C-alpha cells in the first residue's frame, strides 16, 4: 500500500523494484585498493622483479604483507593473528617475515599461504638471509646468534655466543646491532655489537678479527664533545665493502670509520664534513650536532670495484632537509700494490651528491631496487631507491641522480595511495570505447616491476568502465579502471598535475573532481577557488615547454595549454583555467552535453558553456534565498534559515519540468541546507542561457540528486543522445530522486513535493539509484551506522541491509556509490574497499595471480678471486656451509637434491662421462665425496703446476748465473792476454 501511495504522490506508475526478490541485496566484498596501515618494511626481489610491503598493526587492522608485480599483479599475505612486521626478505622464491613479537614465518608466494613459522628464542635484533642459502640467521638482542633451516623447516643446533663479552667480560649491556654475510666469501659473517665489530669464520668456527673504534684525547671525533678524554662511541651500523676489502662502521657520535678488513687497522675516520677525526689536533673545536645515521648501504655498479655509500641521516640539525646523501668513492685501489695514503684518499670519495627530498620530511628507512642481481646485500647496480618516510608515505628516487619517480604506470595503483597519501576520490562510469582510447604517451624510464602473471578473469566487454580519480597530497591526480572483477582491458593509469597547471607549487588543495562519462573531459576544483579543465589532446609543446606565465583573470577563463607537462606527448592536457575566486570549490559537475557547473563555499554558482569556453551564468545563493523569502511571506519568521548556504551537489538532466509542454536541459543544484534549485538551459543565439525554474525544500544537507525516467528508472542525464532528441521534440517524463542526510524524496521538478521517507535512526552519507541487471532499479545508500541499505522505487521500502565492518566511520561521508551498485568506502587513512551490493555475500578472496616464474634462476653468488684463493683463502661453497651449520646428520636440502638430479642428467647424457654408468645409483654421500675428491685433485694439479713453475724459475736463474760467470771469465782472460800482447 505504501508503494501505491508513494507512486501516486511522486507521479510514478510502475513499481521499478518489483522483480528484486528478498536476499538479492547481499554485497560481495570484491577488492581492496591501497595499504591498510602504516608501512614498516619493504623488500625487493630483482630476479622475479617483485616488491613486498609490510605494515604495522593499528586500529584499522592487523599488519599485512602486500606483494606486487607488474601492472595489477598482487598477492596479500595475512597472518593468522594480529602483529606488526619488523622485517621481510625474499629468499629463493619464498618470503621470510619477522614480526615485532619475534615470530618468523615462511610464506608461499604463489598461494599466499603461510608455510610454517616459529617463535625465536628471545628478542630478535636483526635477520639475515641469502638467496643462495637455506638458512635464516637471527641475531638476538643479547648478542647470541641462531640459525633456522628454511628447507627442513626446523631450528638448527648452530649457536654463536656473544663474542664481545667473551673477549671483554667486564663490558656491560653489549647488544647485537646488525649482521652481514661477506659479499664474496660466504664463510665469513660480520657481526656488529654496540661496543665493536667481529668477523666470524664459519670454516674455522672462531672470531678471527675484532674492531673497536677509539678516539684518543685531543681528537675531535664525530661530535667534538669530551675531547679531553678517551672515547669509545657505540656502533650503530656495520657493513662490508662490495669486494670485502674494507669494513665500514658508523657510530653514534657521527663518525664513519673505514677499516682494513685484513689487518684490522683504521684507514680513515670521518664524517660528512671532516676527515681524520680520530687524530689529535691542537685546538679541537666542538662541531654542530648531527642527525643520527638511519641507514647506510654500500652500493656498487656492475663492476663491484666501483662503489659508493648511500646514507640516510648524518646531516646537521640546522639543515633544512635530512635526506639521502651519496658519497661516490670510485674505483677501489688495488690493495696489494696501493700505499696507505692511496687507500686513505679513496675513503674521502670523489664527490658527494645529495638526493633531494621534500623539506620537513623525515626518512626512516630506504630500500634499493637493483637492476638484476640479488647479491652484494641487494646493492649492486641499483636503478632506484625507495624511501620510507616517518609519516608512512613512500618516495621513489632515481639513483644516483635523485630525480623523483612517479608511481604512475610504474607501481601498482595500491602503492600510489601512499605515494604520497591519497586525500580525495571520485568515481565515474565511463564509456568503454572512450576509456580504451585513453592511453597516455609519456616519456618514462624502464619499468621497476616486471614480475608475476595476472590470473585470467571473465570478460564483460559491453559495460561502462568504473573509473576512479584519486587526488594526492602532492596535488597530482591519478585516474584508472578499478574493474568489475573482470578483465581490465586498459590497465594503464592517467596522471594530471594540478600544481603545474596553476603554476603554483604551494598551498594547492584539491577539493572536488568530475569526469564526463562519454567525452572524457576532466575538471578539478581547488581550495583557492580555481577550476582547471582538462581535455584529451596531443601536446604541441612536447619536449620544448614555453613560458608558463599566464596573466591572472579573476572571474574569467584563461587558456593554460602552455602548462602541459613537457614529458607528456598525448593525454589529458590542461585546457582552461576558471578563476572563480569565491572561496573553496565545494561542488563541480561536468555534463556530456558540454556544460560545467561550479559551486563555492561562499555561496556562488557558475555554469560554464565549454563550447567557448565562457561563463554563461553566475549568481549568489543569497538571490535565491531572497526569492524564497518573498514567495513564502506567510510562513513564520523562525522557519526561514539565516545560516550560510552553498552548493554541495550538481547534476545535469533532460526532462519536462512542471507544466512545461517541452523537455529541456536542466541543471539541478543541491545545497547544504536542503534546497534543490532547478535551472533550465535554453538556446540563445549562438549559445545558451540559464534561467531559474524553481526551488524545492528538503530537510537538511543534500547527499545526492538522481534524475530518472519515470517509467523505467533509467538515468535521465544530459547526454549527447538525449540533447539531440530535444531537436526532434522528444519528451522525457522525468523525476528527481533526492537524498538528504535524513530523508529520501521522489518528486517532479522543479517545485512539486512528491513522496518522501525519513531516516529516523541514522544519517545517510552517500546514495544513488542503482540498476540490478534484469531485475529492476533500487535506491542504495551508505549510512552513518556503517550499514548499507537498499530501498524500493517508488515505495522507498527497505529491501535489505548489510553491515560494513571494514568501513572507517569517521570518513563515511566520503563514500561513493555507482549506478551499477558498486560501493566505495574508506577502511583507513590509505585504503579503499570495493563492494558489489547485488551479489551473494562473498567474503574477499586473495588473487589467483602467479608471482614466481620457476624458469628464472638465481645467478651464482660472487666468490673469492683467484689471487685470494692462491694466497690461502679457503673457498666455502653453499654446500660446505650446509655441512658446517647443519652438521653431517642434516638430510639433503631440496635445492641440493634438484642440483644433484640436474648433474646426474647431464652425466647420463654425456657419452664419455666417467660416472655415466653409476650416476643413477650415486647417493648424496657419494656425491659429496666425489665433489671433495675432484676439488682435491684440482688443488693437487694447481700445486703441481706451482711446483713446476718454481722448478722452471730456479733452472732459468741457474742458467742465467752460469752465463754471467762465463762472460766474466772471458772478460778477465781477455784483459790479461791484452797485457801480454
């Protein structure tokens, strides 16, 4: 009965929701975009070209691990219990994680499932893995070290004590700081304690080098404090030179100390600004206080001898930026032939380069992105560096030049939500054909992520594409297709730079965005009252930007095409700038018919005809309030609101108004106080003019305005097709579905009262009329109690409700709903949830994307040189290390068995192989024995060769000696005979 009466009141004869059965409203939790909480750690895998991000636990959810590949490839690793991740590392096509509760977990990258895990026997200070090893080394806060067998999934009996306390039992509170395997000799481990550094030898099972930095009296040291006494600054970082020639230690006083790794002497002690700070000077002065070192990486080029230091921190406190500093050291001198002076000069570096970061930001960590190699601690030939800021945002810079790298079409869209933070978003259903043609052509470097393969998805080719526009804190906007759970035919992203379009790089706040659903035109409003209009075009200034200056034009429209990005060849180009200058832009809407409506917080409305473009109408809300007062003089004075009023919602439609005999283009304006103002846009000469058609009153702030066709419920929008029908005299019988915070109303514009329903117990944050395909139309809303509800049309009877526990209630008003029934809501500061309300209640599932390509093999680990081997350094292979750590009773690892099988296959295929007949029966023990025998034979051959070379050299020396003696005798006899002659 309510449906019948409301239909009569609204002027709607059909029940548009009659075919929607109970239970149809069961939202599917389809996807997440963004990062759920603050990022705590990052890892990059250069072989598979994957990026992993770990997050902290917060009120928005538990810590998670996101793994990203090329385009939209993604996998989410969710722990079984709430935790924060302290470190994540890739190791041989698996991921190893360490959380703040000291639990280590191993993850399968393809399935996203946790393989196994264990709780460490103490508080873990650091974790070390190597792509060629099946071991995970854990450094405890107490200084002890243990090893976990990643292949056998069990703890090893291998334990190392705190060597520094064994060396000096009198020291107190000696904690472990860091560990690093030797980049070439896997048999050495660099262990940094707070009081000094130790080099441990696996093959000798002893620490064979101790390094302790001491600053004598009279030396300034890193801080210039307490110069009259002996100082022993604590260690904060320690790392190997890429070839192992030197060791670098960083200390809490700001000192950077280079050590000779062979004899343990100090080569150089320096800071960013001074050298030889450990040498006494006559009048040591105090130095300016400095930021502590956050992280240090010893990078190298493809040639590991050519290296440099990338350092976060260490700058003076009064410096405007505490960013990244790169000290280019150049080619490493030949250790055997270089003097001590040459080695000292090398540590001073060739040049120092600052990688600029935004002023005022604090870098908490950085992570290198190497081109190919996972070795040398992930620091060989890096092409970029990803910095983690204290706010949780990311900043990617080219290396070593330090130019910012935009994440657009380089990283997964979810990463862009924190690169920098997303501030606003808008959603538009764009014509599929139009979107397929919107692929921008931009000068860009090589892709950072190339790994993974996206799982196949069903194709829904003849639908509009759901295009999201996301505004970021750096005034850039990225536009991309979120998909319908189907195949995304155009996964690329578009980018516009509002700051460049305004030629102003400070105080640029984006407040409103709109994208035309057919033409693809784009408009953006700012907090200063400007509107930037973009159109798809080619850049006539590509690579050759002209002068950016455009004369100010308050209240007018200016051509700003000269402000196109010089690296963008074709894409969304800045077209016009409307300087409304009446306060922050509060609402904006583009029509496919060529109109743009703009509203400001000072209560002004402008309608722009984009054919010029020109401002065809501008008025203040005060004029409509006066008209309202005059038309309602019989009301009580208290019923007239004196509050400030401004537009909050615009919509364009085509329909017949009130008692008109024709249909017209209409612009509907909703205000913060509940008024719905209707304008008719009528042809006038070569353009259009806007006239007020009427004002309808609702209870409070308007949330949405949906013009619909009365008979079908389909949108009655001002499309090009609908406007063309006006020339033929076509009539559109339309209605408005207006939703405010406290009611829904269906009426015939401009002034009819229609039918309404009040929301008594909750406030509406977002709403729209949606279509349930082949079933009918319904009004869907998101409400302040974190519940989404559907209502029938025209009865406004509740069809169903569903809780949204993932939604951040404080940002409910920023939610959005599309005509297809897709709900977008914030789950936290930087993550959006996407739900399809006409579903079956499915929970969110992990993707079926494949991350690991098994055909990609890890390159062999760098080893010691021939000279080092000849000079007595014993080569230790990963197999040897397995025996040294795991002991003789450890079963063969899967890696070893696969390598053995490959060797056996090669031996079986060789016709002259010595082991061809017995290869299939050779066991693991026999294999190791044969390998040892072969290495011994090779060593004997080398020894024989050396002995032969020594014998040959001795014989040659004897022959030379005999020849010289003969010549001496001949010369003597010749002189004697000449005397007698």
